[in-house]
C-alpha cells in the first residue's frame, strides 16, 4: 500500500479510530457518507476544513482495510 499521509491514528483522538489529518472526522464517517450517496462536494460543504484529497485517501484506506480483513 502506498504511504497515506492524511490518515492518522491517535488514541487521544476519537478513541484511536482512523481520522483525517488528526481532525475529529473519522474515515468511517467519510466512507459512510459517500456510501449513503453524498457527493464529495456535499461532504466538503458540511466539513469545510476537509480537502478533496482527504476524500480520496479515506477511500484508499478503507479499501486497504477490507483487503487486510479478507486475509484473516
């Protein structure tokens, strides 16, 4: 997997869940919104401190995690 620079894991932020750039926005929140039909533009309006690259990296991380879980 390529190096992800926007996904952080910190036990002090959101209980250690993977977050976007140390913010209190989890990868799960972003992927869940996208899965529910919200566009990148909708999400960026709701979370103006996020960037389009955050959306892409959240999907990349989620896809990688699914692959890792499939190996178990």
